[in-house]
């Protein structure tokens, strides 16, 4: 995925109210921008960090800019959770995610159960159905180790339960973690932050849900899914 136009570099002042951040622009102006990430953004909200913003052409938008990425410890990290689903679709179509190759059809935002939607449904007359739920990962607290989640996520735990139901129906269920940074070599579930999620993930694995993680090449020109990483339980 390439950005339609160059991102604007700035400096983080503060992130607040989950969806807002104050940024200092190159000319010294301070502006409030949209933060498309409801998580805790652990480790990437220190004042003064370099950030990059995209500019919207929608004149009706209240906030002109969206916070896209931040540089931490020499690594650029993507913070916009709107992108992983698009990145995964591109990567599947380009056969980058080898575990999800050779399906005939791909559908986005598919209804499941009574009140849920799963991110992607892959269908094939021979291979059958494969439901894919995508999670964005940005957190790294130890060298080379990505972690998820960065806060308690009851919604995420619900998704794991839904994927177990998919397996019970005889269909393939895949949890796919997209790590929007390049300095990690494996993914672990942060049991100290959300023990219920970590325990449920292990249960899901034991029941046949598949778990995969991929890191990304993240830079101000664009974001591309790059290579697989092992998932630790």
C-alpha cells in the first residue's frame, strides 16, 4: 500500500481521548489530528517523538490530518489500525501470505453469528471456507519481541471465541496479527496486560484455530506486509 501523497512530518505533543493527538507541524503550528487507534498505544506516545500525518481531501472532515506513524528507538511504527485489513487483502492477492494462497474468492467484513463481523472470508470450491480475523500490533517492550494486546480487549476475546465456533462448524479459522514495525522477530501474547485474552488464545489454538503473524516494512511512502514471524504461546 502506497500513500496517495507525501506524508507530513511533525512532532508529538500528546495523545488524548483515545482518538485525538496534538502535533507540532514543521512551521511550529500546533494542530489536533485524528488518531485511528482506540488502543493504549503503549510505548509510542512520549512527547517529542517524530510522527507522520496524512492529509485528507475531504473538506467536510473536522480534523484535516490523521496520525499514521511514529518513530521510536530508530524504528518507524504504524499506528493507524485502518490499514491492516487493506494490507492483508493486498498481500493475499499477491500471494505474500503463503498460508492463505489459492482461494478463488475473497470477501471483506462478513457477517458471522447474530451480531458480529469477521474481517475476511476466503472461499474456494475445493479448499472450502476460511475465516480470517486480523489484529494490528505495534507494541514492543523487549528487544525483538512484539506483543498483543496493549490493553484489555474483551472484543478481541470475543473474536477468539467466534473463531473457535468456526472450527466447530468444520471450517478453517485463522487469527492473523499484522505487526506494523520491522524490529521484531516473534510475537507473544501479553498475559500480564490481558490474561483472559492470552488464556483464550491458547485454548483456541488447542481447538484448531490457526495463528500467524507477519511484520511490515513501514516508511512514509507506504506500508507493505513483509515476512512471517513465529507466534509464542
